[in-house]
C-alpha cells in the first residue's frame, strides 16, 4: 500500500515537473512588422496623420513611413472587411480618419472607425435614387457628407453622415462605357467636387451645390491631354489636382482652375510604372502616394516628395537582404537598395544609413551597391558585405560604428575577388572576418 502510494506521489511530482517545464518554454508571438508587403494594390488613401491605407487582395493594409522605411500596423483589421463581404471596393477617409468603403460588387457603402469597428452600412443594387449600380469611388467633404460615384447609373449621389440621400447629380452624356473604366472623385478644401470622367478623358469640377463649373484634361493640346485617366486626388493644402493616366503610365498635375503644371512619367529605371492601373493619394505634407497594381503580385507603392522627385518604393523591387542584432539588442536591417535601417530593442525606428551607389574612399558616407550580408562584433560595430560578382567591380566589407560612420573598408578578399560571388560573412570575438565564397566553395 505504501509502495503504491509512494509511486503515485512520485508520478504526480514527475507530471507536475513536466507541466512546469513546458509552461516555462518561451513562446514566439509576432508583435511588430517592419516593411510593407505589397501584392496588387487596387486603391490608396491617406489619413490626417500621414498613415497610408491601401486595398490589397480584398484587405485594407495600413502603414506609416519614416524616410525610406515603411512600418505596417498589424493591429489594424477592420471588422469583416474582406472580399467575401465586400468583393471589389474602393476606399476614402474623412477628417476624423474613419474609413469609408464603396463596394463595386455588392453596391453598398460601409464606414469603419479608426479602430476598425463597423459604424454604418447602407445601399443596395438598383437604379432608384439611393441605390447603386457598380459604384466605383467614394469621397467625404468637410461637412461629413458622403459622395458616391454611381457608375452604372451615370450619376453622383450625395448622402448625409447617416446615409440619407440628399442629392443626385447626373453625369454628362457620353458615347463611352462607364463599366469599362472607373470614375474617381475627390474634394478641395472649399468642398468643390472634382470628377474624373474617364469615358470622355476629362476632369469636371462642380461647386458644393453640384453646379458644373469647368472641365479640363480633354484639350486638343497633346501636352495637356489625358489619354486614359485612371484615378484622381486633390491636394487640399497647396491646391493641386493629380490624375494618373493608364496608357502613358504617368500622372499629371493641374491647378484647381485646370491648368497643367507638370506631367511626371516613369516608364523605366527606378520607380518605373510596372502596370497600368495606378491609384493616387496626397499626404498632409504634400507627398504623393502612387499605388501601381502591377501584375501577378508585382505591385508597388511609390512616394514622390514635394519636389516631384521619386523618393522610394515599396513592393516589387524592395526586399530585405539580411539583418543582425548587436549587444544592445539594436536591430540592423539591410535591404537591397543598400540602405541599413536601425531599430532599438523595442522595435522603434531610430535611423537610416547607407544608400545605393558607388563606393568612393573620399566619400563621407557609406555606399552599398550589391548588398549581400550584414553582421556585428562584440563591440557593436557593424559589418556589411558588398559583392557585385562583376569583373572589374571590387567586393568590399565595410566596418561601421553604431551610427553608420565608416571605420574601415576591407578590399583584400583573395584572388579573383572581383568576379567571385560572396554570399555571407561573420566576425569572431577577436575581430577576424569570415566571408563565404559560393563561386569557389571557399570561406
């Protein structure tokens, strides 16, 4: 009896110990995501804080950016906003950063709070007033009134903030097919409405009362004429109208009176347009966000600064190459553009250093073209490997301090180092550097 009791107690203790040991094993929980995954962005919008929202394969993603770095908000998940419930849809934000959705598939409008809670939903398919037929764009004015471009019914409908119909604005007659090309709408700071009227390749400006004021973009001049415009956005601070054009893969910039100021084209090189369907939005600081749907997951989101210079791009040509962690738990992320982004132990961005270009021994900055690997030593210095694998173009290992200042550049990586393909590096406690050479199977 005592033996049996003793065995039972020992078994209980053994099981308790196993349970305790299992419960003490640390778990891995995703608590932050750096970078932005872009597949096929169909629409884009920006809130009052400069956060970017885009529709990507039925979901709305939200991120903010600092210089070249995009950080996705993985906690932002609007309630049941997906393809199953809304099909294909466009988005807009009001002055309070509530998200509005207009469903082309199911002919309805929805409103979500900044936290993603569904606050309002109205609309159904039909041609009666207040109903929709393939609606394609939505915008909200300063009075919180909701405007919907009702493409299938060839009209714009205005609703109050509760979804009550206030006005129906008929569109100009056209021989074109509204269902083959989108309508797009937005407001200036005076609540004048701008409509991108795709079938006629023009922009129409309406007063707050719905009275047609001017139209532009369909002039005979080849320099200012729109060919196949896709989306429209209005800069409410500086007062410009931005129109993306599907055929010539560009966007035009007009004054509020319809005069063409600039035409920005990127058909090759960095920030070039991959696809034809480009959505456009403007940040509170005047930066231009262009979402290129691309093809088969090759979409991109590009940012242009106020000087209309393409600054950076997320998506197709932006990929992480490697990362390392120093002794203070700072994380250094190396991307294929040659930029190193530094984060503190809490995942907060602190700085960028390095950039794409050609190395010069007299340059005060670090330039990393063909970046391959990054690591750190016991003194928290950072090492970055550059390996072009091209005859006459030398491979380097750069040694930097924690702030990106150049400490040394090592070029003696053995014979034929200009044509070898170095893929990885490591540094031991004594400061010896090890480089992996895939070309000759050497380290």
